[in-house]
């Protein structure tokens, strides 16, 4: 009886029953309720397309979260380690503020002896933490290409970069689009590797992202990092010897 009710209810809504479709319906109801509250209390109206975009993005993030627990991660670095001769490490991280729907991307590119080629802090507008992580990976790829680098190791402590190396399916979410574009653009490098590292192995970019979000300003430095990140860079360099 219950199974028949579920199927009839889903067909009335115009879609076959599945857990994913039911999740989408529940998310849509929740976002519509939240949108109504924002209109009443803050006077901010959202279009139907904005609500749809949020639902699609949120379902994509739930799928990504489900995949996190089943992903097989190997070779996770405990500390930052240098690339081989002729290669560059592109490390990235993201910090996210949910109530403001914004994130900050921190990126640093270093050579085999720990010298900084470029560091960057970039402010972004995103709806979810997963989208912030995937966008940070995409910006790291783009920066490497802008600098005409040929051999790169792209490292982050989020799984978006790791997923990029085996990405096959687009599900319509913003995060999926970022991951797909990262994979596509990375093919331009002569040699590239996406590597998942621990937070300990990504401390400098974590510092750039978190402090950059607090300060709310972009930066792009050639040959160095902002003053607040210098101690962490020095610690990474000392760990090489």
C-alpha cells in the first residue's frame, strides 16, 4: 500500500519515484520556504530560476558528499613535499562563509626547492562549500595555464581535485561543472597530476584562504606571499631538509 502511495504521489508530481527525486522535492520545498521568509523579513525576492539552481546545486553536493566516504584515497601527504625537477606544485584551498554565500581561494605555486613562483587570494560568490572547493581547484588549473607551466602537480585537501582525475559524469550542478572544466583544461598541460594532501600538507594555502576571507581583498604576488603567510612558507621550506 505504502509503495503504491509513494509511486502515485511521485507520478502526480511528474517524475518517477526514486530517493534522489524525493530528495529534490524536499529540497525544493525547503528552499521555497526559506525564500518566502527572506521576502517577508528582509524584503529580498528570489526568482524561480534561482531556487531551481540552488536545488540542483544542493543535490549535486549531496551526491559529492556520498562519494566522499567511498573514495579510495592513497598516498596522502602528511607535509608539503616538493615536485620533481622541472615540475611545479600548485597548491590550493578554499574557505567558505555560508551566511554570506561567499568563499576565498588561496593558491601558491612552488618549485622543487620550495621557492614561491606566485601566490594568490581570490574572492568568490558561491552557494555551497563543495562548490567553493571545486572552484578553487579550477582556479588553480587556470593559474598554471596562465603561467605557461608544462608539468604540474595540483594539490588540495578537498576531494574535488582527486575526483577531477577520474571525472566522467555531469549531473547539472555547479560543482559538477567546475570539476568538469578543471579536467578539460588540465589536458593542456604536458604532464599533470591531481593529488589529495592532508591539511598539514596544505597549511600555506589554508592560511591564504582563511585569512583572505577575513580581509575580503584579492591579491596576486610574484615571488612571495603576504606577510601573514610567511611563517608557514618558512616552516614548509625547513621541512625539506
